[in-house]
């Protein structure tokens, strides 16, 4: 009989629940994550990272994908996944109501976005938004036009790089400061002319995820995991999580693991040994193993 160390699992990524972050696996299995818990796993020796497919369909050719890819899809499956993507503006006839939001990730880092009303704040946690407030709700195209209005009139982006988000999580200003910054932009947005009539505007009601993410008192990270490879190990104590990122305390310091690097690999249980993956130090320097 194979031991636990010999068994392999395939991660499908990180999901945010009402109780916090959850690692999900093929077959529907889930692993709840809690602060102070040790996260330890290895990539099976000789493993090849394969495409995870798209829209619930497996990749027809089980194509190999790079270890550094955060999408874990081959070109063909990536195209299929985006063919009905609201984010890519390729799916315009979705009948569901949508919410427009402003999300704050750090000083000077605010983005505008839309999400299906039925998803609640899940999309904001998936992106690692420290603070957010709804702007309004209505049909998809009205929400999309409002998003474009804010981008053009207020110069608010619809995307912020994850590297920028990670760099500021351990040095956030006081709650009153970040609420004031988001509130000022929310007020400016509401004063704009040109809002679609079918979009119902929402008052400023900030929601702060600092506690949910475990960011209070978080030590600064010195870098992030660059990629996974066959035989590599990751091991660390979970200090915080935001979006797809896990902040792990290791012997060398705090390292960020982007869980989007996990899907497509065969993973195994790891012992108490250290980690053997390369770390990209913040500032652009490639660090060693941690």
C-alpha cells in the first residue's frame, strides 16, 4: 500500500469562503487554511505540469505548460476560457445583474471593476482588495459603461499588478486614511455626469478585509516564489492570505506563494525539510532557495 508521502494530489487553486481561504483539489476535496498552520508540499519527482483545460472541459491534448505560468492553460484552452469571459468583454448577453465597485489595495492603488451580484464580495477577496465599496448595480452593459466612464473621467484602472499589491501589504496606512482615500474617489465618481439610467447607485459603505486576510501586524515579505519544478518543496507557516497569495514565514523570512502556480502539477506531502524553490526578491533581484 502506498504511503501518504507517495500519494499525489492536483490542486485546483485557492477559494475564498465565509470562513477564510481554502485550498481546493481535484475530486472536490478542500483544505481549510488557518493562521499559524504549516503549509508544506512537494512537486512529484519527474512530474510534468499539464494544462488544466477550460470551462470544465479537460485539455484535449494534455499540453505541457510552463512552471511560471499563473494561468496553467495552453494557448487553445486559454482562448476557450476567455471566449465567454465578462472580464474580457466577450460575453455581452449575460442576463444577471452586476455590481460596480471601487477597490483599494494600497496608497494610490484603486481600481474599478464589475462582478455578478450573486457573487457578493467573493471577487474582491479573490483579487486581494484590502478595502472596497459598491458604486451601483444594474444590467451588465450598464455596469460595463459605468466602469468605462470612471476609467476615462477619473483615470482609474481596471487592473493593478499583483506585484504592486504584494509590495505594500505589510505597510498599510491606518484604517481612517485608507477609508478617506476611497471615500473621496467614491464621491467624485457619484458626481460624474453620464451614468446609465438603468444603474442604481449605491452609497459609500466601505468593507475592510484586513482582518479577513490576516494583514494586521504582517511582517514585510522579501520576495515571492518564482516557479515550481519537479522535485521542488515548499514549506512555511501561514501568516496571512490575500487574493491568491499565501504569506509564509520561512527560515530566511516571509515569502509570498501565488497559489495560481499550483494547478497542473502532481503534488505530494512534504516533511519538515526546508523549501527548494527559487525566490524573486522584491526589487527585481532573483534570490536563492529558501
